[in-house]
C-alpha cells in the first residue's frame, strides 16, 4: 500500500480513497480527480441520486466505486460505517469534504439554536471523529493521509455566521493538533481553507463572492497539497493575508470592521 510521504521518501499514490460530501461540489470533483483504473473510491453523501451520478462518472474513468448514503449528524453511525468500509478496503486517503454553510437569515438577530447544533455536528464533531477513526487505522498500517475541509470563515469572528465560522475554527485547530500528533507515524494531515468556490453551497450566498474559483480547480489544488503533504492550503492566497491582518489588528478596530460586515444567503433546500 502507498504510504504518506515523509521527507520526500515515497510518492503518495493512494490505492483506496474515501470522500465524504462526494455527492456535490468540491467533494464530487475530488472524487472525479482521483478516479482511475487501479483505484477504489468509497463515496459518501446524503442524496442517493446525485451520489450515484458521481459514482457513474468515476466508474466511467475506470475506478472501482462503492457508495454510502449517510447523514453525518449521526456521528456514531458514521464512525461505524467508516470502520466497516476500512475493513473491506483499507483507506489510505480520507478526504472529509462534507460540510454545511449557513448564516443568520434576513433581519433575524440570532441564528437558530438547532442550526448551531447541526453545523457543530456536520462541520466539526463528525469530521473530527472520522479523522480520528482514520488515523487509528492508518497509524497501525504505517501510512496514509487525511484531509479536512475547513474555510477561510474560520479566520474571522463573523457576526452573521457564528456557527459556521466557529465550527470551522474548531476544525482548524483540531486539524493542526492532529497533524502534530501524527507526524512521527507517517500519516499526513492537510487542512484546506477555501475562499469562495462555485458550488451549490456558495450559490446560495447573494452577497459578493470575490475571487470565485471553480470546483475542479479547487480539487486540483487539494490534490497538489496532498502530494506535497502540506499542513494548510488556503486559496486564494489573499485570504492568508486577511487572516494575518485579523491576528495583528488591535481587537477594538477589528471588532468595528467585523460588525459592519454584511452577508446574506438563501435558506437551505429541505433535506
Ligand atoms: N463552496 C465554497 O465556497 C466553500 C468555501 C469554503 C469552504 N467550503 C467547504 O467545502 C466543503 C464542500 O462544500 P461545497 O462547496 O462542495 O458544498 P456543497 O456542494 O453544498 O456540498 C456539500 C456536501 O456535504 C454533504 N453534506 C451536507 N450535510 C450533510 C450531512 N448532514 N450528512 C452527510 N453529508 C452532508 C452534501 O451531501 P448532499 O448534497 O448529498 O446532501 C454534499 O455532498 C464544505 O465543508 C464547505 O464548508 C466551501
């Protein structure tokens, strides 16, 4: 089996790739990117029809494909499903792309408590638990790579999206800590923090989306960062500078700027 490369020793060439959120957007494009004849792809999503369409595309490119329809709000079921998948096909690349975007609606003064809970589960708790389940197995096998999809929203305390920026900030810190904890075991961890990528999630945002990227371009950047065993991929790069600015700016000034920010997003389609 391929090993995560350490010190440039081995080229990382995964045999089995598991992607969550493979039914749409960035996850679907990551799946298509890795689809080829000598690979097994395990594709997770909620919408069975869209997931099957992505599976068909990947099979047409020669990959062996298994699909799993699963709601990540049930973290215990997700851990059990991961272990069952990994028993059949040891996963050497785990891409945790599933996520939910949401923000305070219209003139509402707060988010809904239920939404905050849901984003905490889908954006932070379940992916962190799945990354750990993957890490246990990969450490035992002596190699592998885990990718967590965060967001540049993690860099800023966005007043209109506390649940989204908070859940992605938690994921960011988790990914950094996991990478440090696994560094001596040949398992790589990459946190990916995109700006705006043209997917169903970002299409619901009605405010400006500067430097919008396509999902296939995002998938290529993610694949390159895995190949390079990068700790953190931020794209477009401008957002790294905004992050730095957020860190160095005196809090009173930063808070005034953040409180003036406005954004709006159409409600999520019923699932
Ligand atoms: N697009 C952007 O501008 C952007 C920017 C920064 C970060 N991101 C992050 O990138 C990742 C991918 O987002 P995307 O833009 O590709 O969005 P997307 O097209 O809406 O795809 C989201 C994926 O997550 C899955 N998902 C959502 N809730 C789920 C749940 N409860 N259980 C299982 N799966 C669930 C969806 O499954 P179904 O469709 O089958 O329901 C879908 O496959 C997310 O983590 C997102 O936060 C995106």
